[in-house]
C-alpha cells in the first residue's frame, strides 16, 4: 500500500463521514451504534467492503422518504446488524477456528 492509496482511503472515509453527518440526528445516532457493533463483531472485510456505505445509502433513502430510522430497521439494531452480516466471515469465527484447530496451544 503506497502513500497515494492511504491518501485516497482518507479522502473516501472523510466523504463517508460527511454523508453520515448530513443525515437526520436519529439516523446519525443509530448509524454510530451500528458502526460500533459491526467493528466489534462484524465481518473481517468491513473496512474494505461496501457494507457501511450501503447502510448510508439505505439511510439516505429512508430519510428522503420521510421515514424514521426505526421504521426502516426495526426496534432491535443489533438484530438488524446480525442479519446484514449473517453470510460474512467474522472475527469471532476466525477466533473460534483458531482455538478449535490447535487446542492446547496455550501450554496447558
């Protein structure tokens, strides 16, 4: 990864953050909670994927239609996130595989 790639990545992230900040306040709050949740348990390729920008696209459409954020995703934000990543490989799965493949590696 060269310096140009890093610069381009920062530009893209700043544009993404600007889109989030343009959302109504309730959408921003839910987006931030979703982002925290997904960074904790989400897919390995979250930073490189289209998931977060796709969520913003979805939210922009809902806001344009005058819908509340919970009308779009339902009352359980974590369940909505889990449904989004149900077919993705997660850090938790990688960890479980690593301890299952090499049991007793901790020296016990």
